C-alpha cells in the first residue's frame, strides 16, 4: 500500500508538470514553456506595461529600454520601484545572462534586430525563452494588417505563459467592452479624416505604415492613416508623399530628445508644409510613446484621437 501511495504521488507530480506546460505562437515560432517563468525581463515602456497590467512584477527581475528614450510617469514609477532597469536602451546578451533571466518579452525593433546579437536563437542556449511582440512580427514575414487584436493576443499569450489566463481574459474583455461602448457613441463623418503620423526626423520623416499600431488606433477613432499603403510597420518616407496625401490632422509621437512641441513647430514653420490642411488649420494631436505602441494605453489613445478628430 505504501508503494502504491508513492506511485500515485508520482503520477500526481507528473500530471502537475504536464499541466504547467504551455505552447504559444510567437511570430513564426511555436514556443513551449515547461513551467512558469520566474525571472522575466521586459523591454520597452509599452511591453513592460503589459507585464504590469497582468500584475507580473513578482515574476520579473528587471526591465530594459525605458530611461534611454522616455521619462517614467509617476504611476509607472510606483509600480516598478522594486524592479531594476538592467539597461537604459537595448539589452545585451551579457546583461540578460547576468540577471539570470529565464524569459524575455521584446519585439523586432523593440529590443531585438533580425540577425542581431539578441534573438530567440542566441538566447536559447542560456535557458532564456523569448516571446515576441505580435505587432513586430512583420519584420520576419507576412502578417495581417495591424489591429487591436495584436495587443489583445499578446496579453492573452502572457496570461497563458504566466498561468494567469483568467486574469488576462478579463482584462482583454474589459478593453473590448470599453472600446465597443465608446465607438457606439462616437459621432464621426461618413468620410474618415486623413491622418499623418509624425514620429521623428526632419530630412525624411519616420512614420507608421499599415502594420504599425497607430494605424489601428486612427481607424478606431474614425480616421485613416494617409500612409496606410506603406507596406511596413515603422519606416522612413519622403516628405513628398506626405504633401501629396495632404493630411487633415497630424499625430505627433512624443518621446526622445526632440519634444512634441518642437516637432509641431518644425511643421508649422516650414514653408513646404504651409498648404497642408492640418498645418493651415493647426490640427495636431500628441500621443505619448506608450500610447502609440501596443499596450494597455491604446484605448485611452483612441479616445484622445477621437476627441481631436471630432470633438467627442
């Protein structure tokens, strides 16, 4: 009987381990997690905020890529007091190994570069599993046009990876309900407003194409990205394309050393842009970096855009 009891205990342990194993799709990879990560690292403000929204601080050993570009707001600082910033900009392989990390949540051009030193393949030998930001998967091959589902997908996958699936489902449903109610009461016109996203750059602008999150935010608010035909996520274009599209509103992404007001002044004071409808009518709206990239602030960003577009 004693041996039988031990056998049952062994079966129970085996079943528990099997139940802990989770497989998720991460861009073009199928990734299996045999247990819940205990020493996770996140890269970038928006990605870190996804982890915090799911209350995963206790499973984290730090974050990277925030102070090098952005200032932390008071709310974020309060949530991250116990977590160290391991690198102000990009994480190195050595930094992640030194932190004894077992998980990295990052994205392509969000902490990782194709063929670079930090990738799922380079980290695998050190026991560091990687989950990739869905929006960024376009850098590895084809994907559907960006939508709010990209952000929801990441939260739901994190929920499965960290065994907080019900929490993730509830959070995503709350976002969907909030957005649905808001859009049901949103007064727009039959013709979407023409919108240009100005991230940075004076000689040539860095902007959002059809695979970058602002395109989904703009559409949800009743506009259309004038560079929706740009078959990229974030990319540089020439100013001629912007002038030809004649945007009615310009969305400025606020981060880095050049302030949103400086970007706005550049466009208002440059004679080349004087005939743009957005400039003539002084129609600018600013999104913070974490609002313009996939993350928990996206619903707030849609509401902000709608207020600027329609006065709602």
